[in-house]
């Protein structure tokens, strides 16, 4: 009885399949879940500085804070590497095939680059720099002041959160298709509607928090 062997092409295809599914899973949980929770927590800005600080920047224990950021940053790094590698291999064909699905594919890749820049800047300015350079967590009064008095900050947050909302909403819908939930034409239409609904929900949360911070700025 001879052992079954696989060709190099089969091994490559298997690795690509595993990385694709791993990248998708990490994007949904814990990363996607954390993004939604982060948007929700920022809505505490409507309740004032103390509520926002408690909801966004305060952790009950240093160990809990460390675990949270490992759970977030490690999947973020892996998803970023996977996404960049996938983007370099992808070749959009919107000029030849003007389907809505092709447009979503292109926007997903473009939004990923914008989100990468926004998240990188946000991590440094809102999380790392205040703690490492200034010795404290980001303060409500500081971010609210920037939102109100520095138009580039407001524009960057509006566009950055738009990219995050679209990338996550569209990613959830396309991930469902990748796992076999949306394989028929009818189910794909439903996934498109789901992506639109999620986009509106996520963007409403994000821009709501931005508005609350802007309103509180002096």
C-alpha cells in the first residue's frame, strides 16, 4: 500500500487556503468584535469626560490591559500582513467587468490601505504617545479640543472611520460567502444588503462618537 503524496502545487494551494481562512477568522474575531466594542465605548462621549475616560482608556487591572492589546495587536499584525500579500497578488478587472461585486472588491482593497494608515496613526497618537511620552492615557479634553479646533483632525477621523466601517461591513459579508453562507445569487444579494446595513450601523456609531467629541471641544 503506497503512501499518498502531494505535489508542490497542492501544498502551495493548501497553505494559501489555510492562510486565507486564518486571515478571515482573525479579522472577524477578535479584531472585528473589538472594533465594534471600541466604537460603542466611544459613544460614552455623549455622557461627558468622566464616562468616556472610564469606558475608553481605563482598565481595571494592568494585566487585563496587556491581554487586551495582545489580543488586538497580534491579530491586527497578522491580518495586515495577510491583507497586503493578498492585495499585491490581486488584479482588479473593473474596466472589463463592471459588476457591483468587482467594485466592492476594489473598494475593499483601497479602503484597507486607508485603514492601515489611519489605524497606525490612531494607535500612536491616541494610545502609545500619550502613555510613553506624556505618561498618561489619552485625555478626553485633549481629543475633544483637537476635534473642535483642528479641522485636519476632524477630517481624518471622519474619513478614517468611514474606511473602517466599510472595510469591516464588507469584510463580514464577503467572509460569509467565503465560508459557504452566500453561494447562490439570491444569498449574495442578501449579503450585499447585510453589508449596507452594517455599514450604516458602524458609521453611525463612529460618526456619532466624533460628533460628541466635537461638541464637547472648546
